[in-house]
C-alpha cells in the first residue's frame, strides 16, 4: 500500500508531477520509522526531527497529515511489524532553483516488511573514500540528497564489508552509511558530536539519555578511526536495525573485546521497544 497526498492506493505506482522538486532537485526530507506490534516506535521523536528539518528548509509540514498517513498504512497492513517511510518534498514548481512561494508539499508514505534478523547484527565496516561535509546543513537532516551514502555503501559492499564508515573533511568519524557510531572505552560511551557532520539519530538519543542507567558515562566527542580500532568495543545505532556490533574495521579485527557493555546497550534498546510497543526483541546475549 502507498499513501500519496491524502489517498491510500494499492500497488507500487503513483502519478508524480514532472515538476516535483523532490524528483528534480532532491528538495525534500524523509523519515524511516520501525513499526512493532502495529505501533510506530518513537514516532513523536521522528516527527520532531522532521519538523525541525522542514523549518530549516522552509517547507511547510503538517504533522496531522503525517499522522493520518501513518495510521492509514499501519491499520491497512497485513503484518504486525514494518518499516514506515515518510517522504515530503517541497512540491511541484517552475523550472529553476528558486522555489515558488505558493507550492504545496508532496507527501508520500510506504510501509515495507520488517524482520527480526534486521536488528542486532554483527557487521564489518570499510572506511569510505567519500567525505562527509560537516559544514553542510544536509549532514544533520534526512534530506533526499542521499547519494553520498548510497555510493559509500556500494564501495563498502564491493570491498566485502557490510557498511561504510564515513569520515568528515577533517578525517574525523562522522557516521556509517545509515547509522550513528559509538565506541566503548572502559565505562565511557563516546559518539561524535553533531557538529562533526552527524545526523541526530533517534536511537542515538535514546542511548545517550539512558546510558547512566547502565553505569556508563556518555559523552559526545570527536573520534578518529584509530579510536575505533583501540576501543574496547564499537557499535552502530539506527532506527530500523536498532544496534549493530562492529566486529571489523577495514583490516582491523575488533573481535569480542567487551561484549558485556554492547549486550547491555542492546538490552536497553530492546526494553524500550517492549515498553512502548509490547514487542519482545531478542538482544545480543
């Protein structure tokens, strides 16, 4: 099922205006939300992030429309679990870069299957040759301009890895192709700051907010690839995959140096899912 500009449609095909700026210029935003037991996980946080990004881009965003699209897709789905994707473009307008003042946003929503094997995986990372521009506002929002991430992931897959590690122009760690990065050093839990070209991830915020409950001291600090290699452990967070343990970075085997903390963080995330949706996930053990 597809929800497009107020209508729920069957199939995978819609009529899109040839002047839509999302198609022509990548002028738009998206959010990806995991749905467990027909309950979108952390939905308000996703809408908050999307609203802030829309304000920054000057795209009028009606959260009631997003809620209607979500409700229609979830209630009409044959599956209890899914991956909700909401895309908002500035809409259709005249040719050129400057948007017209009276444009109506395009809202497109889809719901794809979610499987338990998508979460709590062990992954190998390959450092990408593509650099994240920490000075660009696009590094901190989920814009439709995702080609750097697409190319970085393709590069990593060609090298036999599962995901790409993206550095910024200063050579500091930014993110993976679709996830935030954490390292464990003793009882310290470290992740790059937003200013280093980092998307403020929803699961990232959950981990930072509740790390103290695990006896961890969480902080945002600039990291280098060497910090990942020397860390007691490293992991990624993502709204759909939840947490991936990093087992290798390029030629460096990170191994199983400190599984206890990674397991504890995975239980923290699984507990949050259970409390909010009633769905019992199996974390790392």
